[in-house]
C-alpha cells in the first residue's frame, strides 16, 4: 500500500477508503515497534515544513517528533510577531512562499480561512492538514481511531460517545467519518447550542443526557469548549460550574461507565469543565496513549506520502 499514498495530500479523512485507513494503521503498527528504540531509521531525509497559524502543543510537537524519529529534516514556523504576517502578508502568500522553497511536504494548521481552503489542494507539493477551522483534523481522527483499534483489535460494532462542544470541534467531524467508516456507531451529547445540525452528522445518535449516554458507550471522548470560536470568549464561574454539573465527567459519572470502557480526550483538557482531575488518573483513561500514538500515526503518514522505506 505504499504507492497509493506517494505524493498525496491529506486535507480531510473523507478522501480515505477503509482499506487506506487500515494501511496507515498497519504502517503505524510497524513503526510503533521501533518507538522505544528511539528511531524508525528512514533511508533518506526529505524536508518537512510545518506552518502553524494557530496555537498547538501536541499536534506540532508530535509532527516534529515523528519527523525526527524518521530522520527527516523539519522546519517549523508559528504565528508570531517575528513573521511577515505581522507586516501584512496573507496566509496564502506565506504558504506559497514556503512552497516555493521546495520542501517535500507541508504540514499546515489554521483557523477559518477560505483562502487556504481553496489554495492548499493546488500548491504543487503534498500537504497534510494539521487542523483547519472547525471542519477537519484528519491526523487527530486517525490517532483516535488507532488508539481504539490497538485496544480492541477492531472497531466493528463498537459504540463511541463524543461529548462536549461538538459543533465547534474539527476533531469530532474527522471522528464521525473515520469511526463510522471502521464500523463503529457514534453518539454525541452536549448543550443544544454546541450540537451540529442533524444533517451535519448523519447516522450519529444524539443523547439528551450524559448520564444516559455513558452506560451505552464502549468508549467516550470529551471535547473542550472551543471558546475561541464562540461569540462569548469566556465563561464566568457560575456558567462553568453549571456546564460541568450537566456535561462534565466526574467521579460520580465514572461509575456509570462500564468497567472495560475507555476514556479519550484530544486535548487540551480544561479540568473542572469537561473532565474532573480524577478522570485522567482513572485506569480506563487512554489520553496519554493518544499522545504517543499521535507520533506513530504522523510518522506512518509522512513515510507513506514521502515513499520512505523504513525499518525498526
């Protein structure tokens, strides 16, 4: 399955067939065996250029770590006062300037930008979407599904609950596509104002109550409130407490989960909103496993797109 990925971009999970998703997972399994040795040993070293126009910790660092583990050269630019964006350069101009330097692949993260939505499929080199607006986060979706697949062997027939600010989450949209593609049933729960329109989540079960949804789930994934995408950019204490009381995973609600259910979160976690601090310490939490799997999934994708032969 090497050649079908060679030179391709990944801007959305919807372009991937189930067979291609499994091929990425198979490459990730191969690479994961070498992770603890600290190197994947690529046989040549292309250049990966990472452009992060939005803040990021896990995604940015795991793309860099994946590149280093593969032995690739990596350049990273973040939105900052030190870039030409502060002088009036557009996002599109910045992307085109970096593309003109001829890296082997571009990794781009950005907010709402029709300009980049239209430009990125046509820059002439492979592009990996590291999160765009509220629409897609394909590598996060892949690592979430991969984390569950490593636990279960298969997602066929499993029930996965996604709760919180689903409407503004690009992670949720990529998970809707991938989880259903791999045979899981997806459920959602959250405030009505944070739910997508029904036509935006076909086949997804909507729960009115988190207390009802949790016993249903083989795995649950909390999402943070994306305040930066809301008209109101802050929550007062009373609103935060009310939200956590209705839609937060706390010690009492942990008892509603099955003993073998799994707990996920793409991060960053707002403790006291979607999760109480105790949740991460629960034995069913796989939040840190997601972070580790992010490195191997991104390494798998980079190696397939760049046509790298890798060993472990």
